[in-house]
């Protein structure tokens, strides 16, 4: 069955960096668009970044553009989110998603990112 397993979350100080990973299984990863979403306490889940199956097209929300980088390794069936210059506004549970027709279609269990001094 389809599985998405995120890892790499944790506690980091403002201005620091984290690299999230997502391991996919049960799908033909090389033809699947992927994305990252996040949900902060008391807020709705929001889109963070997406990457097409070939890795050639990447999109970012305005709130993370220039600080976050999404990437993928099709051979390893992995998708990554490198997060730099983190602020308290980035504190959230981060979810890896399969993207179909531009919308999230399957979710991982999430990984907590906390930015605090």
C-alpha cells in the first residue's frame, strides 16, 4: 500500500536550518508529483512547496520562497525539504504529500518542526 514517512523534524533556534525527508513506497515515484504542506497550531493546513515528477519544476509559497528548497531523488524514492533561516512562524507539523492534478492526494503522518530559542 501507499506509504509516506517523514523524518528530520525537531527543535531548532531561530535562524537555524533543518532538512526534512520523506520516504515513499507503494507508488511509481518517478512519475508522481510530490509536495510539502504544514499546519501550525490553531491554523489551517497550508501548502509549502511542490516538485514535479522529473524535478524540473518546483514551486514555493511566498512565505518560504528563498528560504526553503524542495528536491527529490527518484532512485531512492525520497523527497526533501531543506529549510533555512527558520523563524517562529515556521513552527508547524510538516506533511509530505502525493500531488495529483495539482492537489494533495495522500498524506504522511507528519513531522513536528519547532523553532524556538
